[in-house]
């Protein structure tokens, strides 16, 4: 396909060490991670995010998270986001927050899978990117 670029696909691996997928960590870089819902949890998950707590939205802003989308296909959730000051900064800010702890605990019963055996998020890695051209003004 002309105009596209293939990105090197790391071996996702399943544990620590060689082959481990790590997200981009720089400011503005896109990060993708996956979750899997328990069967029957779809409607509640969508309802909870439609009614996102204002303090949770404020925390994401404080952490520098922006352009955050969550897509759902059946039980699979695909989360794509960017961060102002890098993902590691955003992770530290949200990880230290009582608001994040309450939000996560309130949703825990909805998830079948959120992390690998080492407790790391289920990272998605890029296999294709087409930058395209934005529409003319």
C-alpha cells in the first residue's frame, strides 16, 4: 500500500526481559493498552464512563493525559491516549491519587483481564501507521 509505513513489530512476550512490549514514554507519543471485560459487563462499563466523575477527569488533566479514547469490540477494550509530559509522569500522578484508587476499585468487578503476569498493562504496539495529510483549511 503506498503512503503507509510498516513499523517494526516487537515480540509481545509474556513476561519480563527480552521481547517485552513497552509503551512509548515521550511527551505526545501515542500509547495503547487493552482490557478485557467480563461477559455481561459491557453496559455498566459504558454507563460508568458516560458518567465519568468530574474529579477523575480533573486528575487526567493534572496528569497531562489528552486525546484519550476508549474503543470497545465485544469484551475487548482498546485504550489510546497521549500525554503532555510522558506516560511515566502520567502513571506516577494517577498512581499516587486516591481518586484513581477509588475509580479503579469501583470498576474492578467489570474486568476479566487488565494486566500481564508481571502487573504491566496489556500494551498494544503499532504495526502500521499512515500519517496522511490533513484536509486543506
